[in-house]
C-alpha cells in the first residue's frame, strides 16, 4: 500500500518545481486560444514598420526590429569642410548601395543601378543572424566580388572628374592578419603632358596592417590641369577587433581637399589632397580612370555589409544597429468566431538578442554579446532598456476596429471588459539604449471565451387565422438581444419555408414579441420556431441563438383575422 502514497508525493514535488511554468499554459474550461507566430507563422501581421522576421533565434521565426531600417533611418549628414555645419541629407545622394541581403551571391545588386556586379562565385552569403543590417552579409575567404560602373551616371564612370565623395561599409574580420586586402579600385589613368601621354595604373587600396586599416590612393587625385597626380596614404589609429562589426567611412571634400577616415563614428585620420598637404592651397580632385573595377574582399577572410558610395562629403550621424525610434507591428482583424467574445488575457513568449561586443567601439555583435534572453509573459522590459509595449482593441465589426480605442495590456495578466468578435493586437518595439540589441516576440496566444448567442424567447404560441397565423412570445432573458428571427415551414423537420407575405424563412421581425404571418395556405399545417439574435453581421447573417420550442397552426377559411 505504501507505493500508492509515493506517487502523490512525486507529483507534488514536480508541481513545486514546474508549477509556475505549467500554470501559464493551463486554461479554464470554455476558454479557447488563437496562436500567432511560432509554428503558426506571422501571416496575420499586416503592418510592419521597422519590424521584420528573424530566424535562428528560436525554433521558428520571431518578430524583431529591422536592422535594415536603421541603415536607412539613421541617415547621414553632409558638411562643407571638416568642421562645417551639418544638415540632413536625402538618399538621392547615393551613388552605390549594395546591401548583400539577397539569399544568393549571384543575386547581389546595386540598388541604384549605377554599378553591375560581375563576379560573385568566390563569395558566400550569411543569414540574418550574422548580418550587421538587413537579412544578409557577404562572406569572403576564397576571392573577391567584382563591381564595375554600369552607366555614365556612376561616380566612378571613366573620365569623370569627381567633386565630393564618401565610401562606407561594415566589416567583420575573422583574424585581421597583416596584408589582408579588404577593398581595391583598379583602373588605367591617362597622364597627359606637353611631351607625351603615358598610361599608368590608378588604384585605391584598403588593407590590414598591424590590426588597423590602411588606405592608399595612387594616381587618383589629380591637379586642376590634369598633369600631376598626388599619391595619398593614411591609417586608422585604433585597432580593429576581430570577430566584431565595425563601421568604416572615408570622405572627401573638394572645397578644402580634406580626406577624413572615421571608424565607428570616431575620426581616425585627417589628410589633405592639396599641393602643400595643408588647407588653403590647390586642391587635387579625383579623375576616374578607364576600365575600372572594384574588388571587394580580394584577400580577406570575414564578412562585409552595407557597402555604399555617396556623391557628397557625408558622415553617419548614427551607426547603431537598430533605430532609436523603434518599430511597430499591427495584426489584421483576428476573427474569434462569435460576437461579444470575451478576451481573457494575451500570453506572449519572447525576449531579446544582440548586444554590444566585448571590444572597443560601438560596432556590433561579438563573443561577449547577449545572444538570446528568453521570457514568458510579464512586462517585456530588459536591463539594457530594450522593451516591447503591447496594445489590443476589439469590435464586433472588423471595419469599425479603427474606431475602437487601443488598450495597453501586460502579457499574462487578465484583460477585463474587452469584448467583440474581432480583435487586433499591436506592439511597439524599442531597442537597447545603445541601439545594439532588440527585443523579439516568439509566440502570441489570444485566450478568450466565445461569445454566447442570446437565449431563445419563451412561451411561443401560434393562433391560426384565415390565410395567416399570429405568433406571440415572451422576450429572451438575454439583455443584449437586438431582434428575433421567425422560422416557418409546411414540412415537418424543415424550417426554411417560402410563400409568406413577409418573405421566405427566416423572417427578421426586429425587437417585437408578436407578429402576423400572412400569405399562408388554408388547410396546410405549418411549423414555427423563433430565435433571438444580438447582432447582424451582413444582409442575411446573424449571431442567433437556439430555437424556441416548436409550435404548429393550420390556417382555415372563415377563421377570424
């Protein structure tokens, strides 16, 4: 007998251990659940502002902030001179933009159309979890991606004399070994003089040296008369941390000749493309050579993301991964199936991922980052100030949802006084204070009790007349009854008859409790029932309850009217 006492003790211990988790998934009798996300997908989310789906965070895709929106929304600013006044700039200054978001290197493209990508066979593409922005990044290790001017509008089209320009990209080196070549531009420059014209190689080279990036420009900056070229080289003064994203930007201002190299928003080097290597002397400006091409990742192991060229002297005002303004998602109208359904609570699972790397700078995700912090219900506010705020609204008519007020709710806590057939859920996503981590939603469970239709009317009676029947009943006990449907037929077991003056069965008689049904055949036995409804959802669609008791009557000639 003792063994029978052991089992309850084991169950009790298990409840103590797992009770809190289990209780969140046990629902009361009569409650129903509609799930969004998880294995049910996110197709019900119709509005996504700065929000996207991310894989490899949980077993199924999650909703999170879009890093691509930060790349666009953070914007960049243009300046006259290194210390000039900055002002907002629009994306029309883009000369090249390669996001590497396509799921195959063969599909990589410049969204401006100014450049064509002619070689990608040596490259790979990462998923969203490794990308700095958007849904992918290019992986190097075996050879370059080749990019060439596609039309005369390209800044690097042959023969162009360039004024201002900015080159920027994100970089994730695996080891940052000396001699690794991240970027080159190769072309043939025509050097003219009074005696002859000799072809010479034009080259921009960005390579690794002592854990820093060095930039060299050979036969690129030319004097006003085009007879002399000035070679320029500079390096960053802060080391680039392997396995960490860092942002690199080189910009040139033709008014002053200044060239500035900025890493993670911090100025690393300033030089001048002038005759004296200082301000206030002749400025040498780029003259683009012929048969030129860019080689990305020629001798480099790692990732690159969001390569851009601008036709202005520009600088990112924000380089964080996620936009400070956050993002928002809204579902479509979710049908609970019955009018006046009562929402009990919204259960949510999710968390946050991302985080600043262990190295210096604001760059990105390294080995010390928060990869995934999971949470079930409660307030979705994390220690790094990332947060999700949830809202819900309801209505019996899906087209009137926008007239209902949004109500803030905390996942897992009871929702009171919210009824309707259709509900809509919204969530505002906010990144961490440094913009490097994002909250996410894994699964949303809408817990509700279906709306009960009105009770049937009571004491239905039928009185036969000449070609008609008078029906009377006592009103339904349900307070929100909006009207009654009268069903009739001359066939037993079937209440959808025709022939009455008021039309075919059922007849909507409104909120009355008596009605005369004319147009019936004398001598024919008719069957009648009445149902109450609380809402009309269409021309012939009602949220109606059960039938009343069945009554019969036989109209006869000579009976009183």
